[in-house]
């Protein structure tokens, strides 16, 4: 048991203790990366003595590894780094709540803006959008493909810009630019203008999610980020719910030759534009850079900055590898893309959503084809959104509870497979309410994407690789969307039996992919552990001081699975 904190033991960023002083106390170590937790461990945080030491053991407690991992002068938070800093759980919990309020909530608002503009095409579909522009289902598929393709193409360029100018500058710029493209859809006239705007919109939105994920990693530990990302993606479902009600009112504005869907694009695009402008003022560059001409006192005290910087670096010392305004090189990008250890996660990025993607994309259109009105079709998306929100949170907490990304991610495939089999069995005589019930359950699937984003971030091993791997992973996800955007075809409508059979095959294959990924990472970890244990203590110290290995190449790095 570690000593309780006191006025003598809880230090700020003052000097190191002398040789005659006892080592500064540390908090109980969180063993979150090794094995499932018991129910007792899961709720243990409620019984923590808030005045005990929260500072976690790390490489900074050993004089040898301290110098190996000491943040370089170029790191923007170096002036707040102090290996002797100690703080209590009371201080840390208060600070994390403050970060949630200042940083996390607005990140969710920005994601809300993204989803508002990229998903309102579904609501437009219920207002005769395709008929008004003389488009077919295949034209709609092509528009979605172009959108995802441009989204994919923009991922890495967006990261290059973001790392050079900072996400606090680039993300608000992105939002402002794509909002202009979004409300310009008010003037759509034909197939060409539809395809052009979908491509432009996707290109301007590409890279937004990896940019924000990297930005959040400046403030949160590996243990905190997966749950924060789950709540980040909750805004996705909130957008669907809110936009369904907005669409119900806005689409009723149809008058004369001005369709309601035109006002939908215009009004929601202007909402996003306002979010983009406000974001310039609500995104500080980093934990110790919250002061600005319009915020002269900043958001955090010096003490809070010390805690914020040191707790994140103790959790992951590699976060000091790069300045938040330091650009990426082509060589860095190439080396990260060639990192074969990340390939299993990239492959899962393509395949994991395919089984549930087409039913989700065509939900509103399918409801209209079943005879539901425009208003009914929009409001009938709410049950699936509510179900999806709940399963997203439950699956994310499950991943933390069982400490197995593979087990948590398999829940989606287990959920989808029997429902897809039932969906394919439906015929033309099937009740529209039976169809609605099954499709609602399919589209209310456990959204595991946040888990896999955090998984890719965790297994990258350093800021420079994390930045690129997040984009590469998202590129593979967009490639998966391009695949499933073309599974439901016009000649297979309205039951899409052939398409659903393809989804069943892919869902079944995903089981094997996840199992193979589990054994892949477990095998690497065991091999490295054997190599490390064969070394003497002196050899281990020499390795840490002299190795050229970086990130997840290092022998002392363990992959999560």
C-alpha cells in the first residue's frame, strides 16, 4: 500500500528530492492492459481514497529510463514536465472533469456538425430527392462512392496540414469550408451537380476524425481515451435523432418548385458554418497553450497544467516525440504504411462494417418503398438510433471490462449474422412492420468503430506513427464503405436478396479475421517477452539507451488485442 498524500508528499513542479530524502510515493498501478477485470475491480474506482496519491509509476521513476524518455526541448509542454510531481485522485478527477467540459464536449459538437452534413442525404431521400433530380438508385450509389473515395483521398493530406499548422487551426477551417459546400446543395439541378458536390463534400471532410482523435490524445490517457471516443461517437446518434426531428419540420417547407430537401441542405449547412467559426475560439493548441488574446487567463492553472502534462506522459512517454506544430515527412508516412504489425487492424477496418452498412444506408429509402410517408420514415429511424447509442456505450464499456478488443468487436458480427439471415428470408408478403422490426435491430448494431480507432491508436506506439496510422485506418474504413455502398443494386430491389446473401458471407468471414488477429498479436507479445526475459538487467538498460527501434518496433512495447 502506498502512503497517503499530505502537504509534504504532494509536490508541485519544484526541484527533485535530495539523495537523503526518501523516494516520492506513487499511486497504485492500473493494470489495464493485462487480462479481464473482476466486477470488484470494475467498481473499485468508487472506493478510492480521494486524498491518496494518483501519480502512476512510469519509466520516469528510474534514473536510466528517465533520461531515455525525457521530453525534448522542442516539445510544447516541456516546461511543465516534472518527474517528481505528485498529485491526488481528488485533483486528477477534478481536472479530468474540467477537460471533459472544456475539450470533450466541444469535440462532440464538431462531430455533430460533421454528421449533420454528411447524413442529411438520407432525410432528403424521403422527400423525393432522387425523383426531383432524375436520379436512379445506381446514381445514388455512385454519389456515395465518390463521397467516400474523396473522403479517403483527403485523409493523409489533411493529416499533413493538421500536423504542420495544428488541429486547432485546421479543424475549424475544415468545418467552415465543408459547410459552404453543404449549403451549396440548395442549388443542385441534375446528376452532374449532385455527383460534384458529393465529391467536394467528402474531400473537405476527410481527415477530420483522425485530426480530432489525435487532438484528444493530447489531453487523455490510454485508459481514458477509448471511453471518451465512445461518447464522441454518441454525437453521431444524437445527430441522427435531432436531424430526424429537424427534417420533419424543414422538409415541410416544400413550396412550388422549391423542394423541402433544398431548405434542409441550406439550413443545416448554415448551422455547421456557425460551428466552424466558433471552433476557432474553443480549440486551444494544447494543454499548456490555452491562453489567447480573447482568453487572457487561459483555462488551466499552472498546477493543473503540471498534472495534465505529467499524467499523460507517465501513461505514454512517446507523446513528447513531436511538437504539435511539427510536420510529417514522406518517409514517416511510408514507414508507417509499411508497418505490417498494423495491417490486421487495417483489414478489419475494411470489413467490420460491411454486414450492417447497406441496411443502414438504405433505411429511410426502404421505409419509403414499404409505403411509409416522409414524416413516418424519418421518425421511424429514431428507434434504431436509440438502440445503436445504447449498444455503442455498452460495447465500449465491455471492451474495458474484459480488456479484450477482439471480444468486444466480435459482438457486432454476433449481433448481425442471425438478423441478416432473417432479413434474407423475407418475401413480398412479409408485413412492413416485421421488416421494420428486423431492419431496426440491424441498424441499431453495436458500433465498434470507436474501439477500433482507439485500438489502432494504442498499437501505433508513438505520436508520429499514431497520426498517420489513424488516417490509414480511416482510409481502409472508407474503402469498406465504398464496397458496401455498391452491394444493394437497382435490379435487386426492393428485397435485395442477393445483396443480403453477400452480407451473410462477409459477416461469417469476419469471425475468422478477428480470431486470427487475436493470435497474431498474442504471438508477437509472447515472442518479445521471451526475448526480453533472456536479457540480463544490464542488457535491458543498454537496449533502452541505444536502440534505434521506435514506437511499436521496441521490444518493451506490447500490443493490445
